[in-house]
C-alpha cells in the first residue's frame, strides 16, 4: 500500500513589512518569518517527512528584496535532506517574472519551483499535482486541471493549491473560488491548500495549513503547520504542529461598575512569562466610573512595555461619572461648570451617539489631566 508523510504549510509572506505596527517590533516579526524555515525543517526531520509543501505566498510581494530571496533559499539549502516545493500564490504569482527567474536560477537541488500545472513525482508511489497562480487575478478556478492530470496506477495523488473555497474577504475574486469537493472531483488522496492564515479542515482530504508564523490579529495564537500521513484507500492522518514564535491575542474585556477592572484585565491577559513575544489587541466594553477608568488606563500603560505589542480600543467603554468623580475635578468654579456640562452631554440620550462619546471622552480626559496634576 502506497504511503507518504509530508509537512504542509503556506503563507510564509517572507519580507512582510508590518508597517501598521510599532517600529521596534517590525524587525523581530520579519526575522521570525525567516527563522520559521529552520523550524519547519527541524519538524520535518523529527516527523520523518521528506517533503515540505509550501502552498503559495512564500513571499509577501512580487518584488522581495534580494536579501529576502537569497536568505530564504539558503535556509532551505541548509536542510538538504528535505525537498521543498514552492507554489506561486496571489502575492507572489508568476507575473513576477524576475522573482521566479531568479528562483529557478539560484534554487538548490532540493528546492522545486512549481510553475506549471504538471505532475511531479514525490518518490516511487506519490505524485504532486500543483495549481500555480499565473497572476494575481486569474479569473478562473486554477484547480480544475487537477481533474485530468495523469498519474501512474496506484500512485497517491496529492494536490497543492492556493486560494479560497469561500469568500474570505469582501474583495475576493469569486471567479477563482476552489470547489470544496475538488479532492473528490480530481480523485486526490489529499489537497493541501494555502491562502487562509488559520488552520481549517474543508473535508477529510482537504485542509488549509495556516501560516507557520502569524501576521495579524485575525487568527489568535501562534502559527502552526500540518504533518500529514497519506495512505492509499484511507483518509489522511493530519496533526497540527506548533511553529510560531509570536502569540497574537485579541481579548475582550467586558466591564461593569461592580467589577474590579484591574482584576478583570489580569484575567484577560495571557500569563506567559515571555510577554515580549505576545502581541495583544484589547477591546473593552461596558461601563466604569471615571476613577475606575483612570485605574484601568494607568495599568495598561504600566503593562504596555512588557508586551511585544499592547494596543487597546476603549472607544466602546462607557464612563459613568458620579458626583464624587466630579468633586475630584472641582467642587466649584468654571471647571466644575464645564464638568457638569460634559456629564450632561454624555448622558443626554436624545443626542447623537457620537456626540455623547465625545463628551464622555472629554470628561475622562479632564479627570485624568487633573489627577496627574494632583
């Protein structure tokens, strides 16, 4: 019976700039994406998987720097006992002729460029059937040719493709959607997919591996890859293996006046000692007093340097101003009049929601500034 074990990964996006994040974390994220190549090689050795399948978007753009390209090939060459199979995706499609010409020219013997929908032998009893992207907007299902690509009798048929089986994004090209049952149509023993950055099973023979190093808050947790054992006549055995260095988290903090905001915050944040490699996007909702909000914001500022990133969205957190809070601003005079006016505007249910939020935030700011001066 034909059997094969592979490592399935995708969406490395080597060279990604991370321009929306603080400058001091960007280079660490870029380095982690390169370093994951060595991690993948180590896992392939550990799992006795001779083939590493990269299901598209190995590079973040069609024009990665020479350093990104050359260093990626060097890392793959260092794992000479592994066979690396690179599929062009929508970010690094074959339209980027200089990129793929350079890869063909410089690729070591263990790196294979899948630039055509043609069979490639993975040893004596398995064949890889790729569906490369000719350009970023192909306007058709690129996996359709897999149905008729020939393979020897009894050989495992393994598809490798990049793209959506559903519209993951509003601007997705629906004409290029991959039928969820493509594995059945093409008689595939396994269809390795890329494009979705989280691990997802489409069917017993079709999987998205997700990216081995996360690059956004859309998918919580560190990155991973899939170790897949394929045998003829049986569904593949799929195991998820941890690969990522950085842990991306999007906790939601729901507060009310009777809760201790700092205790709730502590429960919402990860407890890892190495918070330097944790990226947090915290969203807070509910209602707190002015004083409690001040405590919360001060604690967030105290914690911020401990994390790789700690970004916060408190725009939906409503402030409930008590008489005691207003006394802490001023008991009389112009400041008290201004505070009373802002409180009234913030609590005016007949006013537009944006106006109420602006008034509440102004009152928060007034309270904080005066506390800082105290």
